């Protein structure tokens, strides 16, 4: 058996779940997801249209020091060139050749052994998300999307620091939006000194579509590229943009969206109600559930997938 790999070496967060706990503080209630195909009216702030800007941003005062330090490193280091370099490094998908279930077991090497809130494995967390969707009668492709959505965190097993794996994603190559969390930390990002990146549109054309916008690097973009030949468009949007909170929860970067992006936003919002709000201490029975999920995986994916 391979040794378990702790997240302790990837400080400042004690565990990767600490970032998602912070998101629950920022967005204490899931945003209501409109029916698929219905364009959502983008809120101006947070999840409550009656909430004032100063009330929403009070989390900055109360955030744990480890979370603040995580965002400082993330906003300092996630430059446009860095995002492009990581795409070149990883998106050739030439590291491993394994099944989706094997990838889930591979990710299980990553143990958040300092997390005080749960002792569940990474595999069990994925099953929790998928099982919540299954209980609600969601489409099979969506259940599978829930099952695999965090598999991009294998980047941690390949030596990537936390700030290059998790965190709210944001657009690079243009002015940093003040609707990003801890926007003050972008002041030290080298891109803040680049005149090409100091306008709202930056290097992009208005309405170009999110597909053409280079977001900060992380597990979303990686797992999207692994799965892009196998899942329907709605599931791919869920994978690629589920951490793009400035867009789907704060209305930032809307200048780049096209009609397709706006029509897909309700699916991303629907996904996030399961991503953040279904974790519990109840441990899924992996042995009992495995046959169902192996069958589900085989419906969409080949026996072996490039990683």
C-alpha cells in the first residue's frame, strides 16, 4: 500500500477543506438556482440582494489567519504567465493512464490529517456529493460530475502548493475585479504592474466567451480537461467553473460572457448547492456503492483515461 500523503506540507491551510469552510462563511446560503435554460439575474453582492456591501465584506475581519495567508499567496502568485505555464505543464495529460475509480483511490493518498471537522477520506467526500445528487433524482451525467469534480486535487500529489490547486478562480490578463475575495492582496501581483492588464477587458474582446479567458490555475481547469471528451456541456461547465465564485456568485467578469455562458450558469449554481452543502460526518459505504458507480463511470468514460 502506498503511504498516505498529508496536506501538512502544503501550508498555510491546515486542510484543503478549510478553504471550502471559508466559502460557507462568505456564502452562508446557497444561491437559488434558476431552472436550466433560464437566464439568471446576477446579484450585485453575495447571496442576499438586501445585504449591504460592508456587511458582506465583514468576513475579511473574521477570517482565520491561515485563510488570509492562503489568499495572500494565491493572489500574489497566480499571474497570467503562471496560468499559461501550468496549462502547458499538465494539460498534455501524460502523467498517468488509469480508470476514473483508480483515480479516486489514487486521490485517497491525500489525507487532511489535521482537519478537526471530519475524518472522512477524499473518496468518501466525493461519494457524499454524488449520493446527494442521486437521492434528488438528478441526471446520471450530473451524478457522475459530482463524483469526479474534485479529482483535479491530484495536483497536490504532484507537488503543487495549495494556492495552485484550490481557491476561488478569477480571470487573468485583465484588471483584477474588486469582487474577488481579499482583492487588496492583488496589489503585489506582478500583473498589477502590467499596463496591458489594467483595463476591465485587458487582452480580451468583450463577449468573447469564458472559453477564451485564461482563469487562474487550479483543480477545476485540470479535471475539466481530463473529462472534456466524455461529459455533456452542462457537466463540463460545472467542472470548469465551480470555483469561479466571482462570476457565478458576484457577477464579476460578465463582460466576457456570451449567450452560452449565461445559459449554463444555472447549472453551475445547481452544482454548487451540492458541492458546498452536502458534507456530513456520515460515512458512505464504499463497498456497497462501488458497483453502482463503476457501472455509471463505464457509461461515460473508457476503461482507462489519460491524466
